[in-house]
């Protein structure tokens, strides 16, 4: 039965732990599997990418496979994903045909598609990713969508395990209290829902809070020798100061490397023996 990797919540805790164990074996050189020999994996990018694109292409190569990179509206036709659409506008091909054709060539399809920032109620359902999954006969891998980034989440979990072992967290809405005695600081900037799709207003609103929210040396000093994490790319001296991201506490490069290993583990799980 075909299984997708769309969100971590679709997988059990033990399954996710097994994926991290597999990723660690790849990283340490204990797993030299080349189970993609003679197989191709399609990588569909609706949006720009550095770490995701490079790590997937390298991972597929190291597993013996071939990466086919497609960019709708760039290196391939523009795509429509809605049901019952009258396609008399700027969209040339429907996902229904695109996915089934690519599935005849490739053993799996990775998809990266961000929110269009036009309709929150619609986009929170991940309509493009869902359309790919609906029409596919091969595994679909979420390479970041409007709502989920499961490969990054796995890499984050792997990095924390490598650096700290296991741990647990609590929720705080106080920016100052949140740094006290913690082991991990993960910075991420989120837009305000009332400014959805209105980037200029959102940036203007957040500017007044920058001094309170930026991760700096003073805040890191309140942690318990905490590590700094970020999925990258990050806006230096907006989200985090140079002094923090360039310090020994920063593990962002290790975190980025681990994307390669966890994605190889995901590919192995989805396309290994018997798949």
C-alpha cells in the first residue's frame, strides 16, 4: 500500500523514532544502501529552495537514484489544482494529469508549495499538497507546504537528540520568562493573522517588537547553556543577532545537514524493499 509523508502527525511516535535512528545510521556511515538504483524521484518546486532542493538531490544521488526537478510555471507548465475549474485563464495543466504522468516515470514525488497568502480558510487546508496526494499512485513527500514541514521537523528532532538526548518543554507566552533555564531556543517568525496577505502592514506591526523578540546574547545567557536553532534562511539582526548565530551555541548548520540524513531515511522507508 502506498504511503505518503505529508505531516508528522500521520506517523506514530515509534515510527518517527525509527526514522531518526535510520537517519543516524546514514549519517555515521553505517547504512550504505543504494536502494534507488535505476529509479527516479520527482521534486516539484512551486517556491524557491536551497536546503530542501540540495539535500534532496544529494540524498537521491547517494541512494543511487536520479532526481527530476520540475518548477511549475518555470521549467514546466503552470498548474491548476482546483476541482471543476474552467481552465480559460493562466493555468495550462491540471494536477490530475501532471501527477499521474509523473507517477509513470518516477517512484515518488516530493512537493514544495507555500501558501499564496490570499485566502486563509482555504490555504490552511493545504489544497495543492492535498491535490497531489489525491491523484498520486506513488508516495508523495511534503517538502514544505502552507501548514507543515515534516522533513524539517525530523531534522530538528534529530539535532536535539544529538546535542541533548531527550527532553521535554513547557509553553510560555512571556518572552523573558521563556528563556529562563531552557536548553533549546528555536526562533521562528510568524505573521499576524489579522494581516494575512498584507506583508507591509505585518512588517510594520512587528517592527516595534523587534528589540523584545530578537534572540541576543543577553537572552541566551539566561538559558541553561542552551543551543540556538533555526530552520534557515534567517534574517540576521532581525530574528537573531550575529553574535548568537555565529556563536558555539548555534547548531543551525548541523540542523541543516541533518535534513539530508532524515530525507534519506524517509525515502528508504517509503521505497525500500517491498515498496
